C-alpha cells in the first residue's frame, strides 16, 4: 500500500471489487449505446432526454466507491449507486414501451450493470 491509500491488491484480489467494476463498465457501455429504436432508427442514452449521463456519472461513482471505501460505507454506496442505475433504467424502459418504441440493447446493458453493481455489495470477498 502506498502513502496515498491506494492498494492495487484491493482491486485485483477482491471478487466484490472486481464485480462492482465490471458492473460499472457494463453500465458505462450501456450509457453510450442504443436505449430505444423505432422504424430503423435508434436513440442512445446520451441523446435527449440524456439519462445516460446520469447512469454514466453514477457508474463512475460506483467504481470509486468499490475501490476507495471500506466496509459499511462501501456496501451501502454500492447498493445506492446500483439502485439508482436500476431505477433510471426501469423508468426509461417503461417510458419507451409506453411510447411504442423497442427497448434498445444499451438500456438492457445499463439495467444489468446496475444490478451487478448492487449485487457486488453482498459478495463477501
């Protein structure tokens, strides 16, 4: 461990941390890809209304929580960030469905990534 408090072993040696980071990466990818499609056109998460930006920022925060926080703060930080992403994804899925559009692959990735981030909080190692 260095004086800065950063410990590479904490990242690579922890299943929970790696799981949270994988969930964050999946969420980040999902934030940039198609969230809705209709008549051959697709709308990405970063386009209007731009909720992909919210999921992007929250995923980056989740990765930081996984790496830098410990114990209870880490657990509840991952639960909170994962839950935020899941709620944003489900809300958008309902809106997209109500509008008669198809749910895009990126929104599914975002939902799965958020769930993985939240689940990582309950992995012991």
